[in-house]
């Protein structure tokens, strides 16, 4: 079964008032959803390698936040042992309260102006060839944090010009000009996750709008047709198979290049229940169908996450585009 490391528990002795607050105050009064026993095909090892500890030390010494820890990712042991980490900028507190997410919710603090430098320093120290930058939702900011994304991209490029940069952004809902700011900074991959099918948005992702997210991804290609786009969903939330297939068509209509599909794992009894565990065979079928629909790259498995194997996947993505264009170069 999956071992989810509790790396973000609320401390007690000597903790500040901010650290003592509950991670999900808005979920505290929800009825409990029992956590189901995981099937045999979902297994991860607890992190024990020295490299994992080294990665952890780099993150801590630069006062950084990672989505690996905050979201309780089951792949943290594997990724950190390979010096792969996904940095979460703009703080550790999200202004939204999605039913699936384990990131802390509430009113965020001020943006740290030193964060771009800290991220760039960590990327250089770890010698990353490819880095993923994501963030909490910052509906409290006029641009949703778009300029901060751009600042981080520029800082990484100045410190490590050979590193490719992937961003996993919020939806920038009702933030005019925000998307353009991030695209202008020219990340190598622009990722924005749909998370689930439209019929589940009201209960799973109530602060977002499905067709706004589709349009966001479409606009990236309109602004810069050469930029790779990517999106991901979870399954096991009660969606129907035909809804997943329609979502694939919607993403292809927006010319999205890369699709990830993974199993939803319930962080706590206060989060959305797992409707069912999708079998590895079903994931393989989704992968085959997605490739047939025209995606350049598809990753579909129970433990697939947006940032898992991101560097290797980016290399595959470039090769797939070159093959499609009939050239030996990245188009």
C-alpha cells in the first residue's frame, strides 16, 4: 500500500501561531469520508537514501516550499533521491479549498521578494537539468502571482542558463494580463491541470471553471505556438469513462501536447472520498486512446503526477514533436 509521509504536520512545542493553525479549517466540519485500503498495485517505498536528505537540506537552507511535501506526493522518495524537486512559490497557503488538495488553505502572507533568488540558487546547487515551478492559488493578488512566476523564471535562467523550466500555474481566473506575463517569460513547458472532468467541478474544484482552464491552455498556443502545453487529471473521483474521453477531445481542441492521468489518493478523512481505484489496465487503455487522439506525450498510471519524471518526459516531448515535423531538431 502507499505510504504517505507526513512531512507537513502541524508542530506543537515551540510552534508559532501560524504553524499551530489547522491546515484545512474550512474542511474541519465536513463529515468524515473513510479512507479505503489501497490495492496491491499502489506501492511506494519510504525515502531512506542519503541523496533524499541532501535534497531536503537544499530546500530547507533556501527557505523554500515544495509541492512534493505540501501535497503529500507519494513519489517524494523516488524524486528526491534523484535530486528532482518541484518548487512551490508564493507561499504555502492557498486561497482556495479544493476538496482533493492537501495544501494548506487560508489567507496567505506577503510575497517573499527573495524567493526567486532562493529558487535559482537551489536549482544551481542541485544541478537540475529540468525544473518544475508551481504555486498555490493567490486570488488575493492583482495578477494572481504572474509577475512572481516570471521573476522566478528569469532568476533561474540567469543562474542556470542550461536548465529547462516547466511551470504549473493556477488558472489566473479574473486576472487580466496574468497569462501573458507568464508566457512572455518563455517557460519551456506551460502546464495547467484540469484536475477532473467538468461534472465534478462543483464538488471537487468549486473555485475554478472548466472551460476557463481549457481556454487558458488554448491562449498559450495563440500567444506562442512553439511553447509546449500540458495538463493533467485525477481519476477515481466518480467520473465516467466517456467523460474522460471527452476531456481528451477538449484538450486536443486547445492543441495541448501532453496529458497526465493519475489515481486520486485521499489525503485525509475530511477530503473527497475515493470513488474507486482504477486498474493499471484501465490506465493503459487511457494512454493508448490519448495517443490515438493526437497527444505528443501521455503519462497514465496509478502513481502518475504532473511533475513525476518531468525531465525525462520533456525530452520525450521534444523528440515527439521533431518526429511529427519530420525534422531532426526540436520544432
